[in-house]
């Protein structure tokens, strides 16, 4: 909502290196998304190429960064917070009555925490890669759109390509598109994260206007064709806040965005009206939330039964009928709320650990009293994450957690580090005076 500054002039060699980095990160991300290519068996289910690649890359990167640089001074609190989350996961799994399910999801969450650590190390050590990382997620967004739309339009070879990323059952949401992912809402949420991330990167001059326009166009297209409502919530909250607090041109722009989003919500409700009114005998809240009120009450009951450590990671969705009077299918529906999901799965200890992790990420940025822009982005990202967590829970999905981890790193690692580098491979201030 500000006038974009002119881009810096770059050396042609830098442009070639950035293009190569963008392509490399895009291909790596697509490798991570190959969740339906089974390469083995473990814990009673297939082991996918995508999740295996994530774990191998995360472990290898963590070892390399540690051997090269040790633990960066600025990331020590983050490491403690991640370690606390891992400890809570381990205890919750050990105390669960459904240990195999809890172990499966515990491994998934632990992998995501490890990837968060690796991404922070990467952005801290190589701040000049910020633009390449941003362009890579924009490119991946459009690849996902191409696969989703190709599948919707009945292009057979695209449909076969899509089945490498998502299971055939995901196509039951047609004509809504899933892209590379398990569910349309996950795709919509990722598209919103990409658009907000691109806005931040453009403000700091890490990407150009064409990349920003591509991110906005991709997000709008994804939201329209996924017909997802939950990812629109934080955008409505942000647009309403800026419309109420800003003046002049910025307020006019916020009002325009608010009207466009409201129109999009109207279209989505119209397209899904039959689905939304299929339970017209229920209360208005239950009908338009597609039964979420029952799920929320069930999650509260599950948490109250195991207040400290929860049922175990991922367990609630397999016990949903037991806590909702036999409603819904077993193994399909999580708590559909960020806080209730954490409480039902890992209890108060999990909520405390996750809150500590969020504080470790955001408090140092907010404490920079002389940097209003970074404080504004702390507010924006808090609204985005919490807003999307009001009616859904996206953290179990690798793609979403990777995007949020990258967004957190780009927010919390200051872009000023790149200006201080002057050709050094590693930021000596961040890494305790240990240049490469």
C-alpha cells in the first residue's frame, strides 16, 4: 500500500546466477511435493519420495550449516524453542493411546521443525538468495495452477502428471482445483502466503514488479478456482484494518481491495451454495461453517480429557466421530482451528511450546523500535497466520509449513544483512565472527 521504489541496477552475471538459483529452488520444491511416489514402507504406510527428500535435505543442510558455522548467535533462542517443541512432541507421542498414529504425525511435525531451522540458516547465511526464493514460490504457484486447471479441463497427460503429487481421491473436489496438494483449501492458503510474501519482498526490492504482479494474479486465480473461503479471512481482516486506520490514497486502495475480496466471497458462496445449505436444518453457524461447530466442540472435549499432553500428534482426526456423536468420517477431519488443533493433539504443553516458538520468532523483530516497517510486517503476518487458523488447520501439510517457514525466515532475518555482506560468503555478525 505504498509507492514501490525503483529497483536497484544489477550486474548481468548476478541476473544469471539468480535465474539459476530460482530454477534450482523451484525444482527442489517440486521434488518435495512428490508425495504420491512411493519408494518404500514404514510405520504401516508408504514412504513417499517427497517426504523422504525433505528429510534428507533437512538433515544434510543442518549438518553442513553446523559444521561450517556452528549455531548462529541470532538463532540460538530459535534453536531452544524448536528443541522444546520436539520434546513436547516426543512426550505426547509416548503418552498417547494411539502411539502409531501419533508417531507418524510426530515424525511429520519434527521434519517441519527441522526444515524451519534449515531455512533460517540458509537465509541468514545467504541473504542474497531472498529474491530467488521468492521467485521460486511464485513459479511453483503457477505450475500448481497449470496442473490444477489442466486436470479440470480434462487434459489427460496433465491429469497423470498431477497424480504424482496428489492422490486420485483428491479429485473428488472437482470442479474445485487442488493443484499439487491434498485439498483446495490448502492450495488457496498457500497462494495467499505467496502473495503476502511477494509484497514484502517487493517492498525490500528483492523482487521486481513483474514477479509481484505474477504473485497477485496467481493468488487471485487460485482463490477463484479453489473456491476456498478460509484463506480469504486474513485478507479481509487486513484490508478492513488498513481501510480503518489509513488515510488518503492508501485508504482508497484498501477499500478497493476490501470490495474485491467481498465480491470474491460472494462468488464463492454462490458457487458452493448447494453445499453450504445442505444442512439447512442445522443452526446458521453450523450450516455455513460446514459442521465446524461440532468439530470445535469435539476438539474441546478431547483436550479436556487430556489437558496437558493431548491425544497425541494427529490423533484427533482419527477419533472425530467419538467426540462428535458419530458425525463425520474417521481419519478425515482435523480440528479446523489452529489453537484447538494444538490443544487436542499436544495439550497445554504443546500450546505453550508453540507460543514460545512464535515469541522467539517475532519478539526480537517487534523489539526493533527504530524499524516501523518490520513491525508492520510482524502485524501483517500474525493476522495472516491466525486469520487462516480461525476455520482451518494447515500445519500438518508439508507444502504449507514450508511456505510459512520461508515467510518467517524472510521476516525475521533482516534484509540489512545483505547490505553488510560486501562479498563475504557468511554474515560474520550473525555467525559470531566466523567468516568462511
